[in-house]
C-alpha cells in the first residue's frame, strides 16, 4: 500500500428526514472530539473555503432537502472535511436506504490520539448502525474483497475473505466489512454476536463501550497496514470470529 495521508471515518445510518438534527450534531461532535476544530466553511466550485456564519441553520436547511453537504475547517494546510450521501434502497442492505457519512482528517499523531472519540462522536450523533475509521487507501482493499459474481475467487489478492455486495446483506445493522477502528451499535453487536467473553478477550482488551451501549473495537495498535503480516493476521482472525460481517454467514 502507498503511504496514506488521511484517516477516513465512515458511518452508515438511517436516511435523513425533515427537521433532522443529526448533521449539526455530527459536526458539533467532531469539534468536541478534536480540540480547536472549527467546521464553519463550505467549499466553492473552485475549491475555495467560504465562511458560513449560520452553519447550523445552513445544515438544517440542507437536511430538509435530505442533503448533508460538504463542510470543511477552512485550513487548506490541514484540511478536514465531512459530508453525507444517501444510497437508495436497491443498493443497500435489507433493501433500505442508508445514509453514509464520511469525514476525512490528516493521519497524524494528533488525530490518531483522538480517533476513537471522533468515531464515537460521528457515529452516535448520526444514530449509525455501524462504522469504521481506516486510512484513505483502505477503500481499494475493500473493493478487492467484494464478490461481484457467483464464480468470484474465495479469497482476495491479500488472502482476505470475499464479502457480499451491500444489496445481498439482509440488514443495514450487519457491518459490511472490518476496519482499523470499528463502531458497532447495539444492533450491530447483536447481529454479529459481540461480545462473547470466552472468545473475545483479546478484542475486549482494545474495546470500549459507547454512551448508547455500542462498542468501538480496535483491531491493531497502529492504523492497519496491509503490507504488515501481523495486521493481515489480525483481520483474518476477526473475520473468522465474525462470519456475519460482509453477509458471509450467520453468527
């Protein structure tokens, strides 16, 4: 993998509705998770930050149109962004529309230190089913794990298990894949059978409960590096432990 430059936080949540308070809540949660962060700029068509003096009202107006537009911190030298996009029912687990919210932050020691807090803030403010934080090259790795045809290989090029396409997964509460940090709502944890004290001692040593009763589970000490055999082993163990992830089998 090439050296990543960003840590990407992605959560999957119910779609937006009228007067939805979640977009402002997500942004305020991010600001609380990372000291000094101020997300009060939109980005022009030319890529320039534009100040938003009424940010929360602007977000509320967009949410009324079922939109979560792109926001940034206004600092091009240390860019942080967040936005949301709804996937229609036909492309989503359980044939239910799903809102994906993605925040991009620089991958440095400051962000790594607050990464678990950031993931919890975004996921719980969004009332997310599940989510993860992984480096910005991880999406390519996941794309190579997707089973796009019945005769697809049993394993990805890195030897990881193949995962079902989202619309073949029976519920949006079932995580589609693993990441470095994993957020599992109470519904997601129940769907995959976590935790089992007898089987999950190692994972529980790197896990924390969230205010809603969900979990944040960290697979490896440092962000996943799939050129590191120990990190591949950690992913393999977790996929073997949770066969429901990716729609592969029942827990």
